[in-house]
């Protein structure tokens, strides 16, 4: 079984790599045949040359954006877990708190980011808060769902043992929510990069978002696409890493993970 699963993963990796390679070859040929100007759509080779010629420049910008995204993600996840735990233990608060959370979630990110920049300045704090806000709601909803959707048979068993509310929460609801947390993380972690970039567009001294904004303003699309490539690669790596963590953390499930 283990051998077949390893072969399946290996084959899926090569299939994905082949599809990506075909996509970039098609892109390169399309730009070459159409003679598309570089200020409209640069060829992948031109983008890779840009990355090769400016490694330290993009490394520094990537470290700023990734740092903001990771810190904001951690804050958003911890806040979501904490609030979800409180709402499960005190269900009378759920309707009011969830209404407020949905209100905040429904507010466009591009409307909040300039306000936070105006109030808190051009430092990293508004970028972290934007990322935390973006990460918070999916974690909150998934954790609540996981804690509430426990196995009825197990719930009856715990009650037959006269388990307290806290014992049921600790030994039943928390383990039940772990797969939901893993799902939320796979959604929010790549999105945290988007949150950091959008926040940097509203005003920043560095970061990939700042590079993208300046490159767009000057029609320097190779620089713009180089930043996009880095963000896409980072998102893919984070997703794959979290998928691996999910397999280790939710080892009791028989589902097939990609």
C-alpha cells in the first residue's frame, strides 16, 4: 500500500510538472509568434532573466512580504481558534459574534487597507493586520464546524461517563476540529500572501507588492511578472507543506491526500 501511494504521488508530481512546462512553452511560443511587446506580455524567459539579474533585490522584497504574511497568518489563526473555542463553550454568544465577523469579512479588503495605512502609518503593522483579518474568518468558521460536528456516538459515550463540558471540549471537540483547521490553513495560508501584497499597494517602502505597484506604474512588466512568479511559487510551496503536515497531523483519517 505504501509503495503504491508513493508511486501515485511520484506520478502526480511528474504530471503536474509536465502540465506547467507545457503551459510556459506555449506562453513563450505565443509571445514569439505574435511578437507581443514586452510592455504588454513578457515571455517567461525574459521574466526568468529578470529574476536571475536581480536576485538580492527580489530576495529582500520577498522576505518582507513573507514575514508580514506569516506573522499576520499566525495572529489570524490564533484569534480564530480562540474565538471559535469561546463560542463553542458559550453558544449564546454565537449569533451576535458571527454577525459582526461576517460584517467585517464582507467589507472589501481594498477599502480597509488604505484606512489602516492612514491610521497606523506605512510600516509593517497595517500589512500584518490586513493579513490577519483575511486569515481570521475561514479559520473561525472551520473550527466552529469541526467542534460542533462531533461523532454522536462518541458524544453519547462521553456523556455516559459523566464527562464535564471542559472534558468533552478538550478530548472530543478539539481533536474533531483538527482536520477542519488543516483545511482552513490550506485556504488561508496562500491567501495571506495576497493580503500582504494588497496592503503593500496602499503604501510601503518595500516588499513584493511595492515592486508590483512601481513596475505597473512604469509598464515594466518583466519586473511585475517576476514578483508574481515568486508569489505563485511561495503559495504552491506553502500549500504542499501544509498538505504534508495534514497527513501527519490527521493520521487517523483514511482519506487520500494530494
